[in-house]
């Protein structure tokens, strides 16, 4: 937690907050904070700045803060991701939030196991929890938008062309494709497949929607690693 | 497991292996393999190729294989990493092996908690297990060398200058440094700090050993994400 992220519900005055639960425990157990300590804070969806612990007890902490700094810029990207397995999903959500992706589409694919769609980690509160952890890690305050598309074809045929219009559209896919470009200017739409990759039909449909396949070399990376590697190379 | 990695001890003939344990369970449970199936295989430290399951039973499988393909090239880098917390260490070892880092130095730092050095995950067999998982993921056969340096100063003063000689030396560190370069030619020595970063004294000592600080933007990334992002940008 490199940023203490406050929510509207924590505020007891425009410049004061009351903390309980996970963030309080973190202050005690990880930061080993004491009353009087200064901390970096941010308001979810708002600005960032400094806070000072007015009091810190076992069951609550009170904090005074001032927020003057804008959160870091997001990357100009929409990321489409074949739904990863539940454990990976949680980490990917943190990574996506930490890296500054503003919009994530979780998409079905032939190689996404049907059971993955049943995971409680897809519930809005569970998604939000992981995104908040990513924001706290990276020092950002703005939640990415997460869209869930359980049907590949209607999404790719009906909605993706408009989403990708005016952007550089790419599909990360192993094979005899051009190498993924570097340091791209301007907005991007990037699709990353499931473990085992997109099937050829899906690559064709993504191409029809305006996305060009690119590859990252012969090594097969886990989804989380591929997301980070592609973003780091593209921006 | 995108590559079935065989070890010398598995071989019952130059072109035949007997599988038990984790890899056998994986064939049953994840691959749902059957006798006659073809698989990608590699010999630890050797070549890669195709294998065919001659038999597959609950407690053993027999495989015939031929190996004609060289493993993928490694990155020309020595990676120095402040020892991460045990859970992160395991994932980082997988990532390092998957990304093709040939030499990793796990190093002490002021902000590495002393207890991290006590973890059983630092035992050679535990390190090897995670590296093998990374190789199986990425389709590589060559284990990275992992060196453990529990004392920062003697390593950085006495051994690092020779290790970094003739390479581009970089320290990933947040702050007012030049941006991390892209698509570097030639060998690299890269140092990545602990959660919370190197302390100024450590940055100075690394600079004296020939490493220049570079930064990756204002977002603070987890160690595993920073490793992937820096490697993807540098190569």
C-alpha cells in the first residue's frame, strides 16, 4: 500500500477521514504507523496528497489530509483479455490497475473454461477490491472500467469495430506475425488471448474488427506476464 | 506446462522416458492426455522436440521422443534483485526463468526484512522447482544460474564491478533519473530494488560499481511486474 486510498464514506469532514478494517490493519501491521505519522493519501476518483494520523487505535484511526496532486495519467488503451482462470484473474486485475489501463474488457474465447465464468471473483465487489489494491500499489486513484463480455462473436462483430475505430488495433498472438511495435503514439486497442491462445477463427474475427496480430517472441508467457510485457513495450 | 521437461533421471533409453509424480498428474489432470498423444518435450539443459505417449497409466507414463530443436536464446543480462518476500520470490523465479534471464543474483538491501532470508523457498531444491515451472511455461530447457548474496557491501564493492564490466549497467529506481532506455543492444547488468526501493547509500554504491539509475514513470510497480516491464522495454 504505497497510497492510502480514501473513499467518500471514510470522510467525516472535507479534510478528515476515519479508517477501519483492512487499511487500518495495514497501518498497524505493515506500516507500523504511529499517531503523528505522515502518509501519502488519495481520494478514490480524485486527487492525491499528504495525510497525517491524528490518532491511531486498535479499532480506528483518524486522519487529516490535503489533496493537491493529480493522479498519474492513464495509458491510452482499451485492453481486451480472454477471461483468465480465477486465481490469475485477481492478479491481472491488480496489474491492469497498477499499470494504468483505463478500460478492460473480459471476453470469452473458445479456450476459456466455462467454469471460469462462475467464479465469485467476477462479482463487482471482488473486481473492485483487486483494482483498489492495484491503485494503492501504483499510487493512482482512478478505477479502471471493467466490462464483461460473455459472448465472443456478438462483442467482436457488433461492438469491437466501434471501440477500435481510430486506434491502433493489435492482437498479441504467438506465430509468424510482425514483432509487437514499441513506444507507440496515440490510442491502442490490444487483445490478449487465453492460456493456449486464441483459436484461428477468433484471430480472423479480431482481424475483421480491425486488430492486427503481433508477436512477442518464441517464449510463451503467462497471461499476467504477457499483459505487463506488452504494455511496457507499447508505451 | 507448455513443454514437458525431462531430466536425465527420467530416461530409460536415449529416446524413452518414464514419468511419475507432478508431470504425470499434470498430463492426467490438465492435459487429459491419452496414450498415443503427441507432446512438446525438452531435456533439461538440452534440446527440445516432440514426444509420443506410448502408455499412460495412473502411476506412470512412458514416452518416446526425438529432440532436434535448440532452446530459445537467453537475454544477455545479469539481473540483480533485492530479495523479495517469500511468496513473491517464488513467482519472480518463475518469471525470470520464463523471460529468459540466464543469471540472477538475489541480494540483500536495507529494506529486505531479515526474516526473508530464513524462507525455505531459498533452498536450492525450492529455487530449482520454481525455475523449472518457468521453463515449462515459456518452452525453454536451460536453468538460470541463481547466486545468493546475503551481504550487500562486499558484493557490490568486490564482485559487482567485474560482473558489470563491459555491460550497460542500470539500476531501476523511482526518482528524477533518465527514463529506462528501450531496445538496448549488447549485454546488460540490471539491479531492481526491494519494495520501498533502494536507500540512497545503496544507489550510490551501485553507481560506484558502474550502474546508472533509470526510472519507469511515476507508478510504483510490484517487484514481479517491474522485472517484466523493465525486461520487455530493454529487449
